[in-house]
């Protein structure tokens, strides 16, 4: 981990430049440009809120606030993992022409999603302000910590998936299906309490479900995870990141032959 930190510090300007370039290229030629990064999740929110508040009569406390938080966080995970997985293949021309570490490509691609997520956080703040709802400072701290952990899981996935995607292009289609399953298996548009008691415990083994559930309930209901759960979850997330780096180092060998 220390070696990675030193490398990131050495190449931080390159990583940041690549991340900004990704954001610009993503919306190049688009009439609405950066507005799409906010408009897309808002459209999804509008559809889900209309359906589940009118037809299914969701009675969650401040359902709109919980829904917008969950959608933004799930969207961050979706965007980040997809961008990270396709990063090396998408920058194949750059990698073959310039001698730069391939991990800088992966990190810069995921940072693109971080930038978009930060724009969406402004929307979340706007929702809370419009509803005149002020979460506790503990809840805000949980939101920040869990957002960071969500990015750690995005990196963990990306360091494994990016070199694999160069060899196996079907991985993107498999992951697209998995994302759909995760969306319905994660308490995004429903409360965890709506699931059977036995299923709730199983669902919380999913890092994504754990993060989204406790983030939205802490912000709105002051319902926090147990300290032991949080510390253990924190440690496991960084252990998994370390394992993914070791796997990346192995998968990265002779990768250029497949690009």
C-alpha cells in the first residue's frame, strides 16, 4: 500500500490530467454537456419516486431523500466499475505509444466517476436543503467515510477487471447483467426492512448493500451501523484492495500482447 501511495504521488499530475481529459471527452459534442451527469440520475429518481410513492405507497421516512442518496451512490459504483474495467482497453493507443504505468490509466478512469459523483453530491445537498432537513454531523461523517469506501471497492474491482477485460471482452456484458442484479438486490428503491429477516442478514454481506443501507438510514433516521461492524468492514475493504493489487501485478504481465 505504501509503495502504491509513493507511485501515486509521483504520477499524480498525470493521473489528474487523464481524469480531466476523460471528463471532457465524455461530453464532447453533447448539447447539454455536464448537465447529463446530473440529469440522468434525476430522471431515474423521478420515475422510481413516482412509481413507488404512488402505486406501491412506500411509507419510509423521507422516502425522496433516501431514494436520491441511494441512486447517486449506486450510480457512482456503476459508473466507476464500468469505467475502471474498460480503462486499459479504451486507452490502448496511448499505452502502446507512450511508456506510462497502466495503473495510472485505471485510477484516472475511476477518478472521472469521482468527479461526476461530487457533482451529484451537490444535488443531494440541494434535496436536503429543499426539504429543510439537516442531518446530524455523525451522519454526514458516515456519508463521507462510506463514499470513500465505495471508491475503494471500485478500485478493488477495477484492478482485477481491467486486465481481464483486455483478454475477455465478454466481461463487460456479464458485468452489465450483474449490475442489474445488484440494483434489485440492493436496498436502493426499497427499505432493507421490507426483505425477510433472514434475507436481510444475507444482503448485508454485500458491501454495496451495507454502504447504501446504512448511509441513507444514518442521514435520515440517525440509524447507524455498530462500531464493530464499521471497523471490521473498513479493514476488510482495504485487505481486499491489497489482494486486488497483488492480482493486478500478476495479470499485468505480458498484457501488452493482448492490447
